[in-house]
């Protein structure tokens, strides 16, 4: 089974639970690439072979396809160098500082609870209109309930009406990282 860990990104359930624990433990937000379909891996391989993209394994052989690999930005990778090992994450290619793979048997936190409060949930608000964004799902919300969520630690972001419309259309505008 797959779990959405951020808008447009998924991992296998065990790796996703680990990622959520790491985020709760201080891993900086931001994902370059996570789970991929066979077709997505094939496209990256074609780009690599054409000289247009970074190295990519042939489709059918990447752990991105099982949802057990993450490509992370610099700051998150630096955090992983110090803390990822205890969570079962290994850098499997020394030339790719961004690429991490999860090995559940090495995850010393695998029995730890995962924070039930979705770490990626954020409420967007434009005047009296509100929506909850959770992963890549956008759900309606009664404005009267916002205070209750805010008290529970869910961030509330005031946005312009046009940004609000972008969210309504299922897009995550740049510069807003739920
Ligand atoms: Zn990768």
C-alpha cells in the first residue's frame, strides 16, 4: 500500500511512516522525488540515455518504484547523514548525495508510533473561505472549525484569492509547502 507524504509524492506504507517520524524529529521539509510508477522510471531512464537527465536505473530495478527511495534537497540530506541511519535509511550510491533508500530491518524506530496529526496538513484561508490541504488532497472545512484545528497545531496560512483558487484546482502554488 502507498501513503501520500507530500503533495504529489508517495512512499510505501513502512517507508512513509518512517518519513513522518523523521519529519517529526526535525528532518527539513522538501522532497525532490519519492515513489515512481514504472512509466515514470522509464521516462527518467530515457532522459538519462538521451543525456538530458541525471542517472536513472532502468525501469523495474529502482527502489523508487516500490516506494522505498527518496531524493531529498541539500538541507534534508544533511539531516539524513546525521539521523537517517537509525531510521533505516541508507545512501546506496555514493555519487548521489540526494538518494536515500529505506531498509525496514535497520529501522530502529519502526515500532515507534507515527504522529496521527498529519504533519503535512495545512489550512488555507482567503477571507471567510477555507480549505484543508492534506498531502495532495484538498477537503472542505467549515470556517467555524478552523480555531479548533489551529489549537491542535495545524498551521493556518492566509492566502490571496487567486492562490486559493489554485489550491481549489488541485495545484500547489510555489512557495507554499504544506
Ligand atoms: Zn533517487
